[in-house]
C-alpha cells in the first residue's frame, strides 16, 4: 500500500499502476470486511467504500506523507490509501488488541497519526472545522502541510460545514474540502432534501470559492484535480472545495441491502465501476495484463495474510479500559 | 503585591503563559482589538499581535479559546463533548488536546435564561473534560497557568458575577495545581463546600453563622475534574455535616455527586443529613427580584444551614 504515496520518482505508467493497485487493495479489503461481518468477526457497524475507491486512491496519490487526512465514518479506504497496513485496520474492525487503536475506536474512528490520518469522524460535518484547525496550525507554524477533509453529500446541510468554509476562506487556510457525492444520504436521495443540484459545488461561490466537479470514478481525474488544489493550498492561495460524483455499490452501513435504490440506477453505476474502467485504460496504454494479474494475486495474498493476523489478535485487556482518558495515560477523575 | 480585579487577573494569567510559551494562542469572538466583551483580555492583542490573538480550530499549539457566554457551549457542544473530550481515548492515546476553553459563566447580571446559566454540571458529566472554576483573582492566574500547562482539555469557567471583585494579588509568576480544593475557613460544626461565585457567599454566610454560634469550615472546590475528594472527605468527617452551595440548577448538579461519594465513603462520620443549597431547577428569570430569589443568596445559605443545624 505504501506504493500509493506520492512518489515523483515513479514513471508515468508506474504511477498509474500504483494507483490501480491501491484501488484493487481498497476493494478487496472492503469485500473481506463485509465477509468478516457476515461471519460475525466484525461486531459493530461498518460503512464500506465499494464503488468509491478511485477517490481515496487518487487523492492519496496527490498527497505528501506529511499532509493530513480527515475522513468520515466511511473511512477504511482513506485510512488504507495513506499507507496504513491492512492488519491493524482489520483488527480494529474486529475489536482486537492489535487494532489500529487497540480496539478502542472501532470502524468509524480509524486514526493513524504517523500516517497523517488525523481521524475518521462519525458526527456528520464535525471534522470540517477540525481540518481548518490543522490547516491553521500549519499556517501558524509556517510549514507547507495541507489538510484534506473528505465528507459526504449529507454534510453540506449542517451548520459546521458552513462555519468551516467561512473560516477557511477568510483565513486562506491550506485545506481541501472533498465531497464524495454518492447521491444517497443514508436511505434518502440527496436531491430530495438539498436545495441545490450539486450539494457542495453549488455552495462554493457563497465562500468565494471556485465550483469544481470531478468524475469520482476516474482515479486520474481525481488525482489531477486534487493535485491542483493541493498545490494551490501549499502555495498559500487558500482553500478549495471539490465535489466528486460517485456511487456506493452497497448499502449505507453493514446490514443495509440498499433496496431503496432503483435497480436501473445501480446497474448504470456498476457499468461505471472505477476499477474495471481503470484496468482497461492501463491495458490500452500498453501495460502487460500478466503484470496486473500478478498485482491482483499479490493484493489477495495481502488481504488473506492481514485477515489471519488480525484474527490471531487477542481481545483487548481490562487495563485498556481506563487508559488514555487523560494525557498522563490515566483515567482517574478524583483522588 | 497589587490590587487586581478578577477581570484583570484573566489577562495577566493568559499573558503570563503567552510570554512563557509561543505555542500558546488565544482565540474568540471580539477578543482581538476589542479586548473581549467582558474586557477580560484587554492588552493581549496589543502585546501579542493578530497572529496569536485571533478573532475566532488546531494541532501543535496550546490554544486558549473563549466562548463569550457559557450558555453558548450548547452551540459548539458537538466539538467539545464528542470530539475534543473523546478523541484521545478513541485513538488509544494518539491525539492530545492541550486546550483551554474559557467562558463567562453564571448569573447575577440580569441577562435572563440564555446568558446566565451555570454550566459546570454540563461539562462535568462528559468523560475527558477537566473543569476548573476559580473564585478569586489570584486563583484565576494560578489556575489559568495550570490549565494552559495541562495536556488535557480544560473548561475554565469564570463567574461573571465576580469580574469586578478585587483582591491583593502577589507579584511575579503564579502557578497553581489542578485538582486541589482549598480550605478557606476552619470551623467545628459544619463543612460548607462551594464553587465559583458561591464561594464569597459561603464565606459571608459563615461569618453570620459564627455570630449565631455555628462555626463552619468553608471549602472552595476550585476544580470539579479532577476532584479533590481527599480534602473534602477529610473536612466533612471533621465536622460531621456537609452543605453544598451550588449555582448550577438542582438536577445533576455537582453537589449531587459529592453527596453520593460522601454517603458511600464517610457515612458513619456524618451527624446529620447532607443538604444541598442550589439554584432551583428552573430557567433563570431576568428580573433582579426573581434572579436574586433563584441563585443561592447569603441569607438563604445562612437560614438553610441554621435550620438544619438546629433541628
């Protein structure tokens, strides 16, 4: 997975193959996560990104290791795309001590500070102001780090979205707000409850920002638009907001079959599945199919190994219950 | 030694920490050139400039944020209660929040139900937040320094009713300790535990009760989280009686938790019931005549304690 980090030394084609591998890895991870849920290894909720992988892979490829990702509760893909290994993520989903947060956060709160994944946030819209805070920290300290904040189409109707956009605009913060518009807010069609056709892009002008819409199922297009926005932010030219059109192949969360969606809509989007499309593009560009077959088998082996390693993890011990409420490591509130 | 108001102590406490540590920054509405609506931060903008004193989010820094009125915590409660308080635990210690959120708390200014609430009980019930409530100018400086230097999020509640109160404050750096209650007066008959604006009232009541032959110990809690139960249990056991004086509304007020702990751990030292003197469970009225009836007064403290001690 680390191969998806921005790596300018890669050749044009190698870079694209790396983005393909990232998408395949995210897909296979999520498919396994779903299987593990059905097998009752994943106990709590989980929200899969199947169908939306081009966004996570494309944006992560445009970021530097020192940049920050702020994800939503649908955050497995964004976490993995930044280079976090699969084993601790599977283990976190399963509530094991070898989990990314030793089982204390769960699927909706994946965080790996060492990989720049500053958290996955389960309260809709809450993390947009937090991403502004990180961006302001970079601005204050004079670093050229940028914060990339992913959110869903439902977030745009909550107050925190507008507060964050305003902050970012007036302070010219190095932050990229990235809307993954998958057309559905949980079980409700976004267009039925949203005043504008493009939930994020149509609001950009209210904060003096350019309206940017991208095909969220095309990793190259995502990579390009993200690269431009990140370069602008690094250069001190302020925030950007990007709306990517995409679709989740499954339901909102673990057991939701997504039956509220018309069959033809799902069928139409399955034809736009980002992974086969990208694979065909690579073949047309002259990449050897055998190379891709080896890559895909390699990902499958990685998923199998990580699954077994995660399953082998012990349940978190009682000592973790009171640990790290406070910065001194303790959980005590009285003497 | 200099005469300082509670209000002036806030700016001195913050300036002391901002001079010491460049990562300390101050944020809020109207806190820049305006010096804050309560004028508690006058001079900070001039000394530290617009980058470190900003009219209204943060990593790698030690921010002090101002919420003008504590009632407004309701507006940003998601960030405070769901994000700031829980993220360290949820991430297994990966994230740290060295943050102070200071706010004007409580009544007495006839501002009505949305600008007068005492919200220490809101903050106290969220795991992951520390809650500090000074009752005098010297403690403002020392507890502000301790809060800024602490690596956890601290809700720092300043009683608006005390902003104009004055006292002699020692010169030089003042640094206090979180989680240390202070015994302000020693007595043999009853222990009165108070917080914030209720502390001077409890002290005044103790003087009056002394004239009536009832000698009270007065304890200033100073910080609800961490809570100095060692001092409180010791002082309650010594007199055998506990009275709490609370500005927060009755239900789930901090005195309820204190009563519960004392009942569990010092029951056999008690000579009589624990009595809570609180604001009733009502939204606060604006009219002075009504607000004065709602918030515990010296008179109510005196009569409640006297009645209970003489029954």
